[in-house]
């Protein structure tokens, strides 16, 4: 009887494993060289005709650097550990005095009615294997390099008791932080903000399929721009849940008034200003489950009022047939992104290189962060 009970408990695991293997074996689309998904004109194959219920996923386990190990950088650059021992650091921001702020943060809790069943449960397990989906530290840490040797020798908790903080921006004496956009007074050189942050404006929350919210201020400090990712892969929960999502919003910090700046950007993570043109640029995570080589993540200039396709189309007017009903009028206006960064590369940051510290060879370039 004990053996029978054990087998009964084991059978669902076996069934799930068999289902997983079967689904992972589904058609993954044509095999293309990695270079096909990069550049201003990426090669876009036909989408997989029958999207699998369970996509093929290779998950790299998150590990630290080994002893005497470091990433191999491009010519003329070197890499060293600026700080170690942080708890899920997700975003960095450099203050004018050279101090570095780190958002130690993770996914906010999902309301019970918004959980996505078995699929969501397994996705959560995968995210944990990759190092995410743990309780959020909910704080901003300040790192200071007093010796100028590229290693932070001082560390302070600047601000805590936040809610899955991510993007940061300093305007005058106010430090702004997003999940909801809050702000607190900041004095140059201080290592602790004792004041309670005040809310400027709420941002879409709820299911939070994409929860990270990037934040950047314009050069005059008169406006904030915040990126809000979609609540799904391709609006499978309906467009009502996508209200004000997959978009960049413009916020007046004086009164919290917010308006749509650009839309159709599935998950805009990382924004910066082009030092040559003054345009806002962003890196975007694109959709999944229609093939290994679709759809390339990208970086692009952002036109005020522009629409970039999600969920109805990708990379311009390439229709995503999974999304019904379609919106032909909106698709006709979809803007093709400027530069593809490869499919499923998880481009999670973006900045222009206009700093002499990187050398003339890299000045004027752009540096997306690819996972």
C-alpha cells in the first residue's frame, strides 16, 4: 500500500515531465546563424505555424565569477568587480558626484486572482533557477569608490522599505524612484535618506508580467520618462489588462501629470538620450513562442506619439496572427525599430557611450545590456 501511494504521488511528476519533453520537442522554426538577428535589417523568417503551448527554453543557472575569473571585454577595455555580495541588484544609477546607486529588487507579489495556473507556476520555477522570483529586498544601496581604483570600498543603504524599486533619476534635490514613481529629498554626498518617499504618480500594476519600470529625466529636469512593460506575451489576457502598458509615459514632476509618449513597446527596459540628436532611445524585449529566430529584441529612437507594433505586429508591419482581433489602422502606422539585438537575448538596459573613460574608439556608440 505504501508503494502504491508513492506511485500515485509520483505519477503526476512523470506525466508533467513527459509532457514537457514532448512540448519542448515542438518545431522551433528554421535554423539561422546568430548574426541574422542583429543589425538595422535583421533576417525575419516565417513564424512557426503552430505555436507550442510550451516553448523551448534553455535556462542558464545564475552563478558568480570563480576565483581569478572575469568577463572578457572588447579590445581596450577591462572588467573588474566593482562590488560583490549584493542581493539581487537589478539597476544602476550614477549620481553627479560619482556615487553609484543600486536597486536591490525583485518581482512584486502577484495577487492571487492574477496567477496564471500551471504555466505560470512552472515559469516561476524557471525564473527562480535563473536567480529571480525571490522576496524583494526593496532598497536602494549606495556604493562609493573613495580610492578611484574601480572598486567600491564603502556601501550604505540609502533608501529602504520601497516597493520593487527599479528606475532612478535625480532632478535637483529630489531623487525619483519607480515602481510607482516616488521621490525623496537628496543632499549631495549623503549616505542615508531618512525622509519617507512621497508618491508622485501611480503606474500600472496587478499581474505584472513585466514589472521593471525604467526611469529617465530630460536634460532640463522638466520631465520624467518611464517605461512600463506589457502584462503578457501577446495580450493573451485581453487588451483591457494592457491599459497604459507596453509604453513610455511622460510625467511632469511638478504635478504628477502623466501622458502617453510612445506605445507598442512590449517591454521597454533602459532609456537614454542620444547626445548627438537629443532623441530618446530605448531597448525593448520582444515577444516569444513563434520560433527561435523571432522576434529580435531591439534598440530604437522613440518618436513622440509613435507606435511600435505590439501586440498586433512586430518589426514594423509583420502581423502576429495570434492576436485577434487585429487593428489594421494601427499596424499601418507601426514604426520599424532602428537596430535589432538578436532574438530572445533579453536586452535589459541601454546607454550611450559619451564618456572619455571608455576611450575615443567607443565614444558616440551605444551599449545595450544583453543577458
